[in-house]
């Protein structure tokens, strides 16, 4: 069920502390941690503590928590010192877009020039 922890979800296991991660920020509703396969000098994932399969599902079901994820993405960028130089927030949705963990998450990327369009 959406919102409930999923036994087979890697990110739910990170939220519960059953799987270790390099956590950089935590709030009552979010956890931010370093990506294990970084695509930029700064690559942090911001996830909601509640389980939803993707960002659109999260926003539809719990818009306040979706806003928390976005706010924390900005806070991560400031904490990591990339807010002035620029950063990207990415929500991959579906396997065709590169989503591999089906728990909503925002990638915060920066620390180098980011080309447009991506992909």
C-alpha cells in the first residue's frame, strides 16, 4: 500500500536503518544521503520517509511531503555549497527514464557544469 514501508524496497530499508547510507540531512519527513554511484561531484538523493513509487504519485497522495522533498533538495544544495554555482533536481519516473528504485526520490546534482538537454 502506498505510504506504508515496503519489505523489498531498498529506500524503505535505508529509512528504517536496516541498510546503511551516508546520510547528510534528516527531517521528520525526509532523508538525504549520498548516491552510491555519483554522476556529479555532488550527488545526493532526497527521499520521503513514506513509500510512494515515484514523485508524481507522492505529489498526488501527499503534496506537503512532496514539497518537503523539494525544500530539502534546496537545503542540501546550500549545505553542499552548490547553491550559488547552480544545481539540478531530477525525479526519474519509470524504468525508461532510468528509475531503478521505485520509491520516490529526488537527485540533487552539482559541483560541475551540467549540460542541457540531459540524456
